């Protein structure tokens, strides 16, 4: 009989101990750090160890751990939630980013007559700012005034942040009254006049900017902290008020507050926007003196600033001093490299990021795709695409747009179009990338049709979209269409033409042989033509052998850019084509005096993930013997098919046989033949050339494509050429 009694006593003691522990944990839940621990405590409480405010206490624990589902279950078990319970559930949802639920719960709370408090209202204001809800924002401001919470520090900070995000006060009182009566009941409507009077006072002067109103709210706060100052500074920067933002930083220091990492990371980008890198360096020095330079937010901002000021070597140094760079810092340095043309470094840094066990983000791939596009490394682009799919970023609109651009610039317009067509919502970047892709690859009418579809589906095209469609017109000789688009840009969309638009139209006219009209068009530009615009016309003068106009154009170019090599070479070629050997020699002599050297023609081809480069008559390649042997065999077949060398572009005073020999050694031919002997039959050959492909090579490659039965894609300085079955996508117009 004694054993059961002992067992019962032990059970009672254990129960008392459990109850004591549970009671202690409820009084001080700081030792609960995980969902599992919180659920164990909850389970014990459900077994019968209930205390006053048990449900509210467990709700507060779930809320602190940011567990919205568990918090909602605990909250739902409370018949009449107290103000602290409402605060817990709303705070949890705000921390979890469930902003729509926050506003819905706040409406429910107000419908019960429960008042807001200084802990709850900042969370609701945060949700409202995230959702950019101006209507709800005005209603919340009314509630803050009604319950005397607008003078609270945290509420005031949240109100300023709200109006910074909304772009100012929405002074529509009828709409506010409707919102107040629907969302919060009559308790706040009676106080609407307070809001109206306060907003009228804040907006006094009528012409006040949104940030003027935010600043007035700031000035009337009875208490301010660093967050208050940072909110106004951040709002100024977002609204482009850079001078005001810097003035606020100086004021902040003058009242004895020390700028924190948020303050500095907010203002550092200003110096890149203003192009004032010396002031940016001063801030960098301040961060070093105050031990802030190794914080990742500061480091990322400094990397961006130096990159935008084209001082990428400084960006690398900043990155090197960060002890534990996060994904944002890695993205910043990758973007810095790519933006400054350091494409190989950008790809190398991506590999280092992966080696550091950091997971790439969507923006990582958006930064990297242009590197593949510029290097025309399709295999690397495909590898990045596979990373995108594995990482689940293939649904991101920015990544999709970058993929469209990358595939188009790497020569695979079909894959670019498949990705474009699969996008659920197409942004302006994707539209422009696809239109420009067609402009560069040849189907000009596809580009024009896509542009018109964009106008119908997406509304207003931007200036880049017009550059793309005008480029399509220039590559197809569509003079009338180009003029219509150019006029529409101003008349229908209010876009002021920039240099790129003028250059595209001048290119259309020049390619069509309307060189005199192009000269008049450029001369009447509303902005001063640059040497690059005049150079477009000079190239057209060379094609159409108008030496007289070429001399006028060259004179303008030499006045603007006396040390530019290309115009000198073009003039030399124009004189040579006209048989003016003395004038051509004079130009060459002038180039030598100026120290100008001709850029060698180079071509690249990627075989088995390795890039092979060739220059004209390049005998240095390890496979040169095989290339020469294969070329001789091809040349015989081409002759039988009817190929006749065109030596008109060989502008040297040499014998015809030597001219033909010069043509045979052009770099793109070497690259193409190497591709043919190095890949299986039927493989597409992709070659990149740094200058315009010559007329004879263009003809020769058409014959080669037919003989070997392959598609050959050549990307030259101007566009892509898709050679197939003795034809080219450019229609022999390039």
C-alpha cells in the first residue's frame, strides 16, 4: 500500500515543479529562444497549468519569436483580446512582413472599440508605408492625433517614414472622411477636424514640397533620436534633395548626435550622383576614423560610389577591408566590375562569392548577365541561366529581362524570344532588349511590330525603346518609318531627342545613300553634334564614295576630336578608293605625327569553353597548319560554286593577286575555319569581330555556310550576321 502513495507523492511533486517552472517562464520568457521551446510551454499550459493572462503571455512569446501562424492560433483562443494582445499579434505580423494582414487586424481592433497605443501604431504605420496606402495613412494620422499619440517619438518617426514613402500628404479631406468612417468607426471621425487643421498648418504656403511637410512634422516633434534624423535624411535622398540631406547631416552633428551606419550609407550615394568623389573620400575618411568602414552597409555604399565615379580600383580596396562581406557587398563589387567594363573580374568575383558559401540573389544575376553579353560567352550565360533556374529566380522579372538581353547579345535570338514570350509580365527593359535584339539580328519588321505591340500593351515607351526601334530602321534602310518614329517620339510622347536618337536617324539616312540630307539633319540638331554622330556620316560617305562631303565632315570631326584614329583611317580609305594616293599618304603621315595607330582587326571564337583569338594572317595559332589546309579546300569548292573575290575594299596600291591574298587572311575567316574543323558537323559557328565585316568576307561566308551546311553567326562592330544556305539575315544591308 505504501508504493502507490509514494508514487502519487512523486507525481504531485513533479506537477508542482512543472507548474512552478511554467509560472517562472511566463514571468520571464527571455530564456525561450525557439519555436520548439515555446510550443512545449504552450502544451504544458494546455494540460491545465493555466494562470491569469496565460493566453496573452504565450501569444507575446510567439510574437517575440516572429511566429505568425502560432501567434494567430494563440490569439484566436482569446475570447476578448486585451490591448496588449492586439499589440502582440499586430507586431508579429508587421515583423513577418504580412502588411495587408496588419491593416486588416487593425480594422478589426478598431471595430471592437479598442484604442491604439504607442507600441502598436508604429507597426501599423510601417505596414501602411510598405503598401503605399495614402488613404489608410491619412486615417492613421487622424487616429494618432485623436489619441494624442502624434507626439510619441516612435509614432512620430513612423509618421515621417510613411509620408516620405508616400511622397507627401494627400490632402483630400472627403476621401479621408470616407476612410475614417469605414475603417475606424465614428471614434476618429469626430477628430477629423484636428487632422484637417494640422495638415492645413503643415501645408501652409500651398506650394510646399512633400519633404517640406515632412520636415515641418520633424521640427514639431518634442523629442527626436537618430532614427528621426535618418528618416528625414533618407527622404531627402529619395526625393533628390541632396543638398538638403547633407545639410541635415551637419545639423545632426551640431546638436551632438553621431551619424550611424544608416546615416552614412544613405548619404554616400549622393557623391556619386553629384560626381563629387573628393567629398565622398572625406566621408570615407570619417568612417575610418570612427571605426565604421568595416560595416557592410557602409562598405557596400562606398563600393557603389567609387564604381559610379569610375574608380573601381578603390571599390576593390574597400571590399578587401570588409572582414565578413555579405551577399549585398558581393553584389555591389560584382556590379562595380561589370559597370566599369571589368567583365572577367565580375565573373571571377561571382565564383569567389560561391566559394564563400554565400547564396546569390536575383540582383546578382541581373548584374552578371551584361558581362556575358559583352564577352559574348554563351556557355557562361547558359551556366548562369542554370544557376537562375536552380535558385528559383527564373520567375523574377529583372532576371528574365537580363536573360533576354544576354541571349540576344550572345547571338541566340530564338532563346531570347522564348524567354520573352514566357514572361507573365513584361517590363520596359525586356521590351527594349527584345526590340534591340531584333534590330541587331536582322528581322527589322519583327522589331517594329514588337514596338507597336508594346505601345498598345505597355503604354508609353521610354527614350531607350525609341533608340532600339530607330536602330532597327537604320539596319533595314527604313527611312520613312524612322522619320515617323522620330516625329512620334516628340509629338505623341513628349520625349526630347538625345544624341542616340539623332545618331540613329543620321545612320538611317546615311545607309540609304541620302548623305546630303543626313548632313543637313545633323547640322540642324538642337544639341551640338558630337564627333561620334559626324563619324556615322563619314562612314556613309566612304560607302557611297562622296569624297567632297567627307572632307567637310572630317574637318568637323578633327576640330572636335583631333586625336581620334577612326576618322583618319576612313579618310585615308576614301582617298585610296578614289585613287588619290598622295592625299591618302598625307593622312597616314599625319597619323604618325599624332602617334595614332590603327586598331588591329581581331576575331574570337569559343570552342569547348575556351576563347580563341585571331588577327589577320595570324600564323601563331597552334592549329594554323590545319586551318590553312582546310581553307584551301574550301576555297576550291567556293570557286566551283561561283565565288569571285571582291578586291574593291583592299585599298592598297598593290597587284590584284596580292589583294586576293590579303582578303584570304582576314581574321574572321581564320576563326570560322577553325570552328569548322574543331566542332562536329551541323554545329553553329559563332564568331565575334571588333570591326565591320568587309564586303568580300560577307560574300565568302555566305558560300561557306552553304558548302558546310551550317549556320554561321558573326557579330561585327555594327550588328549580327546569320549566314545560312548562301544568305544572310542582314539582307546584304549593313
